[in-house]
């Protein structure tokens, strides 16, 4: 069945079409959920909630733009809604932080290690980092999605980068000492 046919049948609430759509996109969307969740179980919950929203709003997809992009947007919004419901008010000092950069080209770093240290970031830093760096949102878009100021988005990104830089430098130092 074509994607258009699958979407039309999902609009009609056809369970078989919904199952096919889930099988087609659940793996990609789950990996997205993992980026925005604290753990595997939370990511599963986000995926479940996202698919409920997808099936309830699939009639709103008008064929403009990528269907996968539409699904990803719903999934990210679902993860952010969950974060907003569970997060406590955090006061963030919006002082200017120097731009942090890390050159990892000359050091072989395991992708799993990079993902694990990103996952260890405090929630707000991780969410801002993922939205801005990995998913390409602007600071204005991040601020709107997370209901924070643009300055807070920039500050959180800078702090996330500083934490990641420190962990990568520690990794680099430990690996150099093992090679000696």
C-alpha cells in the first residue's frame, strides 16, 4: 500500500493501516524519543503518546512537506510536553558564556559514548542541545518550543557544550594515558 493510501486508511481509523504505519516509523521515532527522554522506559511512553496524537491528528496532515517531518515534529512536541509537565521551575542565570568548541576529529570517540554523555546532561541542557545541534532548530524556535527566552536557550546550549567539552577532554586524557 502506498503512503498516501496508508494515510487515508489511518484517517478512517483502520487498525491494520495504523499498525502498518507504526511498523514503518516506530524505529525512527523511537530513536528520536530516546534523545529527548531520560531513559528507555520514558522513551517508550513518549513514543506511545506520540502515536496516539499522530492517529488522532492524521487528518490534519495536508500533504505539504514531508510526512516523516510531520511525524518527527509531533514526536518532539510530545517529548517536550512531557518535560514541561514534569519539570520543576528552574531559575537560570542568563550570563554570557563564551562559545565552546571541541575538536574531536583527531580523536576516535565511540558514537555510543557521545550519545551516552549527551544523555547524561541535565534535562534542560540536553533538550536544548538536541533541538539546536542535532535537529537544527534556531534559538528562537527552541525558545518557543520549550517556553523559555532566547537568552536562556543560548545559555543552556553553552552550558551543555561546556559539560560535553569537559567530558570529552577527560576521555581524551584517559585514553592518552592508556596508550603511553
